[in-house]
């Protein structure tokens, strides 16, 4: 289970880096559009399209990993609740009381 969480965190970090790269490339594209001829703009647009395609593919991979992890966690929680219903009810009640206590203090 921890391995999956670590994998999800690594994918999230990579995705954030890729999004930052796409943003930086977009800014470069805007600068290129203002300063260069049509040929330079075409090159910058092609580079941006490649980076955007790469970011989309990585986002799809990361979302698949996240969905898979979420399904496994949900299945584990479902199994736990079915195996120990009274423990799950006690945990939910304690959590609800804690949230109620914290909300009442405000």
C-alpha cells in the first residue's frame, strides 16, 4: 500500500514539473510570436505542440495510476468495513465528534 502511495506521489511530482514546463514553453511561444518571423513562429509552435502532447500523455499515465490506487484503497476500505463493522462505526463516530468539537469551538 505504501509503495502505491509513493508511486502516486512521484507521478504527481513529475506531472507538476511537466505542467510547469508547458507553461514555460507557452511563455516562450508568446515571446517568439512577438519577435520573430513566420518561420521562427512555426518552429516555436511545433515545439510547443510536442511538449503539450508529451504533457498530455504523462497526465494520462498519472491519472491511470491515481485511479488504480483509489480503486485499491476503496476496495481495502470496503473489505475492512465488512470485516469489522463495529470498529468502522466507532472510528466514524469518533471522527464525527472530533469534527463537531472543532466546529463548535469556532
